C-alpha cells in the first residue's frame, strides 16, 4: 500500500480535477447533465482510481487501477477537445488543461511501466 498524500501522481491529478471543475463553471446550463457531467466523471475517475489502486495490497492490482486511470485520462482529453470545438471553452484555457492532463498521463504511464518492470 502507498500513502496517496505523498504520491505526486495523485496530487497532480487532484489539482487537474479541481481545475477542470473550475473551468466548467461557465458551461451552458443545458449541458449540465450532458457533456459537463461526463467531463466531471472522467476527471474524478483519474485520482480516484489511483487512490483505489494505491490502497490495494498487490502491485498487479495497483497496475490494474492505473490502467483505468490512464483510460479515463484519454476520455477526459477527448471530452475537452469536443468542448473546445463546441466553443464551450477558450482555446487558451483548454490548452492549459490539456497540458496538465498530458503531464498526468505521462506520470501514470511511467508509474505503470515501473510496476510492470518490477513484476517481471
């Protein structure tokens, strides 16, 4: 088990999630239960799955939850791009979010690879 509060990957994904929520504040009200809701679920899924995996006893279980977090990060990336194409977010704001998401994706990938290599 890992202390998630000390995991940079978890802390950075929490920060990303908070920034995504803040960026949704100006989303059209008719999207509250559509794209906005889906974006929130994807954003929350990343740190949540990292936390769930970190709380597991076996490394292969942690790897499994990191895979889920990694998939959710690509889901979030897609939704943010759709949001920009619909003009629901400025390209500048979206670029900031996508850059932070890219960093989280890289960390998740490296963490997964480290676990995989340790278990060979």
